[in-house]
C-alpha cells in the first residue's frame, strides 16, 4: 500500500511539474522579410526557435491604393514572384508555427480613409492572403494564419474598423489571428484605439526606440511600469516583450542575454498575460544567436 501511495505521489508531482512548466513557457515571435541575407522562410522555421513568423511587410494599402507587399530581396511581387513562398509557408505551418502578414512598418504608404475603406482592405486581405479566393494571390494558395498591425504612420483612424471586419472572417472555417506591434509608451499613438476592441490575440509591444519605457543599463523600473500598464489595460490574449535581436537592430533598447534572463524575464513572467518575446528581426537574430540563447528562459 505504501509503495502504491509513493507511486501515486510521484505521478502527481510529475504532472504538477509539467503543468507549471507549460504555464511558465513563453513563445518567440520573429519578423522576417526585410533582408535578403536572413535565409529563406523555410530555413527560418526549420530552426524551431520561433512560434510566430511575421512576414514584413504589406506597406502599401488603403485609400484606393493598389496593395503591394515588399519582402526586400526575397522575391519580386511585381512579377508575381512571391508565389514561390507558398510551400515555405505550408512547411512552417506543418511544424505548428503561425505565419502572419504584417501590415505597415516604419516606412510605407498606408492609411484608412473611412470605415468603408477598412472594409475594402479587409476583403482584399481575406481574398488574397487568408481563406478567401482571388486570381492574384501573392503567396499562391497558402492560407496565412492572421494579420499583424505594425502601424507606425499614416493616421490612427479606422484601425478598429479593420480589426472588426477581419475578425468577422474568423467565423468561417479557419480562425484569423489578429496581432499588433505598438510602441511601449501607453497608449500607442497609432493603434491604441483599435486595441481597446479586445479583438487582438497577441500584442508584441516594442520596448525599444522609446527610452521612457525601456530597460536601460540595469534599471528595470521604466520597463516594468510600462509592462504592468500594458498587461493591465489591454484586453488581449497575451502580451509579448518586443526587443531588438542585436544592438544594431534598433536605436536603443537592446538587452544583453544575461540581463534579460536574470533580471527582466523574472520580473514580468509572473503576469498571466505574459506570452513571450518578440524579436526584430531574423537577420539580426542570425548575427547574435539571440533567440537560441534565450529560448529555454522565455
């Protein structure tokens, strides 16, 4: 009887450890597409370091413009040359990695002129990148997992409308994940209003290029205060800590691996909203091996 009890106790302990480990485990999101020297999308996913890959970017859309993707030197959308990515996208998804199209970016020509304009853009995204149908799908027949709002220009109007229209498509056969990459000063100047809708699944907040809410030289105070505000006031599924993967990847905000694992992550992982870490970008991650170095701690 004592042996049986000991076995049951050992089993219960192992189950608890597994549960604690899985609850504590975060994901890593990466941006890919803005440097031809960062490897292919298939190679990116084959590292098994990432759980989300944001394809960067669709920087031209809205206000009647013909939408156009820009994946730097990876492929030429003007000659329909990005359809070759279809097999790469499917390869990533077969490994359980979500592949998401990122709208906007730091440089682009985009804004939504009206709610009706937002509806037109949502329809375009559904038919050309998600579960709809179009004769001119830039990535061929691959169906992306969602849309990322990396809005850093234009206006702050009607992004909530776009989120609502895209969310409406989730009622069909495949969920449309909505993600966003706001700056860490709260609320974000561009998508702060859209985030209030509660429709976003994952929000990777950019804790860089914003000294007022970054980790700076051993001081976690500003970052921790901003993190608490984001995780308290934004109705999302999970919040991610967005970081540059190397000192060269941003003007400021790089956190050395040892500081991240010993100081920053222990301070923020206690939040039930903690989802993991987002990195800009695959090219810079290749230079430093940042994701590999932090993966077991995230």
